[in-house]
C-alpha cells in the first residue's frame, strides 16, 4: 500500500470555458424554436434546459453554427 501524502500539494487548476451562447441562424425554424425554449427556460430559472438548448443549437443537424 502507498503512504498518504503528508505535505501540501498545489491546487489543480482547471481551464475556464467562457464561450458565448450560440445565436440562432436567421430564417431557420429549428434554431428559432430552440432559442425560444432557451429564453423561456432562462425566465423560470431552469439553467439545465438553457444549457441543453445551447448544446442543441451548436449541434444543429443543418450544420450551421
């Protein structure tokens, strides 16, 4: 068995991801619907759904974004 570390180790620094939210493509009904759902979710404080909509917008099947 290994001995436990008995001295302070430096903290692990993780990178921050400051990505902007994806914007819907003009004229795309799918993008517009996702943006509307995202805004309604944000209004009620459902940040999980906001994040989901951002992922769906980035992975839009039409390939834009």
